């Protein structure tokens, strides 16, 4: 142990403390390290820290879809940034089979009217009804300048003429690559292919960033006119940075590419040859200027005259000719009244009604109610359009009607007489790849189509957290920092029935559905206003319920039920006529249901004397 201690090195002696004076002067003896002060500098001698600047929040932009999500049609989107607003498109959708008596459905404009002082303008991507059809109803509520390409403005003016609004509306014609300044927004139209000329997408630049809304588009490398979709401009925006892309989802479930319009020309040419000595009738969209021009060119090749039927077809083709979008050689065009002056093999009739609209020219031909055209075995009829979802039954009804009259009918599913104007999956991928958006919002389609488009975007590497399937009325808030949903706004469907706008609601539709299914029974009786006794009747009138002559026992029993119910009201001194009507209605309804398992609408009419 002692030896171990001796072998251990001795502890190192502490260095003597530096003299206070040396420490005070900041010097130290030669060969020694300067001692570091152990005390911190007083806080009043410390160097002040640089103040931390709070991070400035990124400017947000609000996107309010008021239509076009979860449905095909009724497209309308509002953008808001720094207190300024713009609207893109204002379309309609045609009613489905459950909307009895309804002519069309338009967006709810409540939110737009509430913010009318902020709105700088209405921008339109193209001239189809699902993008322009509601403009007259909007302009009846607020005054707005309308921005559109030349053909689009012409189609809108045609619509506004019927409402007496054309002269009161300011139109601003736009051209691709020419930027428009609207408040804090700078909007650049970008040429895209569609089934109508002069279709554009919009690059919407704002303090929050750039948003591209494609409108309806496809990428046709051999278009009939106007050139290929402007892919280079889209790519330039992608290189600079796109905050969000709102892209057409109509064909999101279809793989590959959409066929070119040239395919239709070849298909219809072969059908012209097949028609031989027959009169040719072709139904298509009145706004499909490309298709109508193709038909005119083929008719001229075949030595046939051309006539137009249907008000929208006549108006749109006249306007397209006037603006130079359609060329009809002199001597080719004749009126519908002149059709019978020429042999069948020398005429082509271009008409509306490709969607089975009940009042369209083709529908009237199928029901033999058209004033100038009688369809028969000498007619060769081509329906050059795809049925819009929900219109399949109406189109089938017309096809059946035309076939029963002896005509030969060619429709889309049989031959190449129509191609879509919307992008399929590969074109949608190209749009996403070129624009490289940070956020993606699929638009223009039913939910299944929006969902499929979202999956396509995710397959290209866009994070699912940056993809949003919104709803009509959503308040989508975008910035460079985040995407989130704010408080929703008023949105919905407003039904137009004749001259009535919005006076048909769910209650009225429910009653119409009720009437269509079970009919109506009206009770008419004259009663003493003092005693409640029946002075005349009760008489029962049935409409759409049963054929009275074959159901006399049922109606006699129903009359007895009503008489007994009225007598009980007298016995119980019931003088409130609403209560009397309710008792009578309930008694008769219960009786009819027991006998027939049906529930017709029952309307008591009690006349007091």
C-alpha cells in the first residue's frame, strides 16, 4: 500500500492567483494564460439582441364553387382576394326525370348578390349552355361586364336578346395571351381545344399566387380550326409556379386520349354515301359550330342543299356566319319551308334535339307534330351527340319514335358520329404535368369523376393533402402556406319553370311527384256557414287516380265516407273550416288506401253560403 502511494504522482500545485492589479489592468504574468472572467457582464452593458420579426402570413385567396361540383353542368366559380371578386362561368343544367315541369336549373345567386359591389367582372371560358345558360338570370339581378372571346360573346348576346338585356350589358371581347386587369387580379386567357371554337382556359394571377382554371378542354393534335391547345403557355406558368389547378373532370373515368374531330368527318362522310337516295336529317348541339360546318362541307361535296330547324340552331348559325366562324357557299342554304321543293337525295336538314328535349325540333318530328317536316321511310337520321347523363331515356324515346315512323336512325353508340370535347386521363395527366400545381381541385363532374381525377393527380406525385374534392358552396382558402376550408356560403339549385324563377321548390316538386304517381281527388261541397250542414254535394272529381266508370263502387264508398265525416263535424259542433277539411281529408285518405294501397292527393273545396 505504501509503495503504491509512493508511485502515484503528487497532486499538481495550484497556480498562484494573479495579482489584483494585473487582473484589473487586464494583464497577466509572462508565460501564464489570461484568466477568463467568471462573472457575466451586467445586463445594462450587454449588447442588445436583434428583435425577431414575426413571419408575415401569406396572402390568401378564396375560391367559392357555386356550381359544377358533384354534377355535370351549372358551372360557376367565384374568386376573392384582397376584397376583390371575379366570377368564372355562369351555366345551367337541364332537369332530371324527378323535376316535373321544370325547364332548367340555375345556380343560387344569393352569395353573388350579397357581394355585388366587390365583383369586377364575369369571365366566360366558352359558349356552351352549361357555362353561359344562367347569365340572363344573373344579369337580371346585378349589372356586370362580361368578358369572353368573340364567338362566346356572340352566343351570349343571342341569349340576352330574348330577355331585353343585350343593349344594357357591357361586353369586353378577349383574345388568348392578352391579359386583363380586374382589381387585384390579372387574368390571361389561354387557348384550348373543345367542341366549340374560341374556348379558353384562364390563368388567374393574384397576390396569393397563380391559379389556372381549364374550363372544358381536350388536347386535339389535328383540330378542325383554331390550332392546338396552347401547351407552351401552360408550361411557362408551370415553370414560374402555379398555386392551384382547377381542371375539367368530365372524362376522368376514360383512359387514353379523346379522339380528334377529324374522326367524325370520316364517319359522317361514309354515312352520307350510305344514305344514297334518302333525305338526311342530322341532330346535334346548336352551339357545336365545328360539327355543323363539317355537315355543310359534306353536303356541298354530295351536291345537297342545307336547311336548319330549331330556333337556337337558326340563331347560332346566323351569328357564326356573321362573325366569320362558319362559311356556307352561296346557294347552299334553304329554309325549312323549301325542303319539299327538292328531291329527298338533294337535301340535308340540320336540327336540334340531340338530347331528347321535349320541345326540340327532332322531338316534334318523332311525335309527328312538326309543322314542316314529316318523317317516314325515306329519311336517314343521324344523332351526332352523346346523351348527357340523365337524358338517356329521353333520347331513347325519340329514337324509338323515329324508328316506328319507318326512318333509319344512326346514333352515337353505333358509328363514329360523335367525339367528346373533354379530356381523357392521358390529357388530364399532361395538363397536371405541364402546370405542376401545388394544390389540385378537380371540377366539372359528378363525384365519381372528381374522385377519379383526384386519384390521377395523386398518381403523378401530388400529395393527397394538397388535393381537395370540394362541394358547391365550399369556401376553399389557399395560400403559399396552406389549403383549408372556411365557413361555407349559400349555394344550391334554383329551378326555372316557364317565367317563374325559384318559385318551384322541394315542396312543389314533391306535390308534382305525388300527382304523377297517385293522381288527385277533389271534394266539392256547399255548406251552411252557420250550422255546417251540407246544402249540396259532396261531389268527387278524380284526375289521374282511377277510371271512374270502372270503379263506381269505390267512388260511391268514398262519397259516403265524406258525407259521414261532414255529419260528424256538425254533430260535434266543429266550426273551424280548416279542421273540417283536415278531418274529411284524413277519413277519405284512410278509406282509399285500404281499398287501393294508393295515396292520391285529396283537395277538399267547401263553399260556404
